[in-house]
C-alpha cells in the first residue's frame, strides 16, 4: 500500500493524550497525527478531509499556543446536524485529533478521561455552517475555525475528467489522470496553503463575546 508522495510533506498534529499514557499505549502520552491517518479514517483523500485536518490543526494551535494540545480535554461543536453535507466527515477528523466523541464515546475510568459528550451538533444548519467551535474544557477558552476549499482552485482539466468518470466513459488512463488531478488540489492545500488565512480562518470566540 502506498500513498501519494506529498502526504509525507503535509503538516502533522502532535497532541498529548493522558489516557494513552496511563494505559501504556505511549510512555510520554505524545501522539503525532499525520494526514494519512485522516485518510485511513475517512477512507479517501479530498479537499474536505484535508481542510478538516488543517482546521483542526489550526484550532489546537490557537488554543494551546505552547503546545501540545491535550487530547480528550477538548469539546467540539459542529455547526449543523451530522447528516448535513460533509459535516459528519469533518466531525470524524476532529474526533481523531481532539478525542471529542458523542454519547457513544469512551466514558472514562474512575471519573477521569471521559470523551463522551464532548462532540455536539447543531439541530439545524446556520449561516456559519462551515465554522466549527472548539473549546478547552479546562479554561473554557474557545475558537471558531472555518476552512474554505474554494480558495484553492481545481486543476484545469478536473471537471472534464470528472464528467467522464461519473458517466462511466473514462478509460484507464483518464481515470488515473482524474485521480492525479483530484489529489493535486489536495496537495496544494496541504503543502502551499496550510497556513493561508484565505483557506483556514481561526477566530477567538472569547474576543467575539467580549466585543458583542
């Protein structure tokens, strides 16, 4: 099994998970998540998966400027129901990075390390339906993070190739070209726009509240 070479050049996210340390999964509690981990979870690589990974990375960096973030001590609120658009996919990536889970998540040991109830969804889509709210449980510091994949244009021939693939008219060479064009946009997001405010925007929720 091999992934595209650019996966190795994508940013990574390092967190500290006290539960993993307690149970001996890692002696320091430190875990490094790579983009390929998000791809393994989602089962595919696309601008949404890449955008969610970068958005989670940006939110954790803002909440834990000294790093690393404490996985399992972070709440995530999604801006729409899990069944709305790609919200469910984005939530999965945030769960990977933060540990935040819904009611079916890990309930803890001895009153500690619970992750259930840390992931929530809005009951309906809002005007901020691409904005995820991420909160530190210990300090209540919160940020809103949004990603805009439209800021990274598609490869010139992508739409033409996609039409052929969707209509089952693409030959093997065209299918390969489609996959390459699709991943080229993901590559540019991860390696050229990871810190681009036009793609990833983080807003301090506490400042918004104070200035309201």
